[in-house]
């Protein structure tokens, strides 16, 4: 048997990973952080807010650092989603545990996504525990027969 909680965790993670991949690809396709900052600067919003070019460069650096953390978050969630589906298909509690740990690390790297990552983390760990329990039950049942 397979854990239904692990299935729900994988579905949520797949949806969230798809959203993050689409937003990252759209962000990079438009030119990344430089496009974001310069388009806002041209509109005058940042010009009034920041004032000088040095402050604009600091702001651009912060945006670039944030985009690196969002990229790491997305990469870890993609990897964890792959591990989660392998764990679900192969009934492997070890893959499910690896996926849950990667979900946790990815969310800790970019804590602005805690509201979307926390349910996936909780369901991942609970799904791993349920899968491990189901594997033990099936192992004992097969040994008795």
C-alpha cells in the first residue's frame, strides 16, 4: 500500500514547484533583477525613494541576493518533488524522508515562503512516517503468509 498523505504532499509540492518555476522563468526572461530595478527607477518610484545611484546599486545587490535564495528554494523544491514522487511510486520511506528534509531546507533558505512551505513540510514528514508504517505492516503480513 501507498501512503495517501505522501500523495497529498507530493501533489501540493508539485503545484508549488510549478508556480515557482513559472515565476522564476518569467523573471529571468524579462531580464532579471536589473530589469525590475531599472524599470521601477525609470518610473520615478525608486528615484524619489532612494535618491542616489549608490543607494540604487545597494538595492540592486539586495534584489540579486534575494533572487539567488529564491532560485535555491526552487531548485531544492524541484529536487525534493522528484524524490517525493520516487518515494511514492517505489513505496520508499527513505526517499520520502529525503524529500521532506529538502522541503525543510528549501523553506529555511527562503523564509518568505514559510506559509506555502510549512504544510508541504508537515505533510512530507507525516507521509514518510505513514509509508514506513505501511511498509512494516506489509512486510509482517508477507512473512506470516
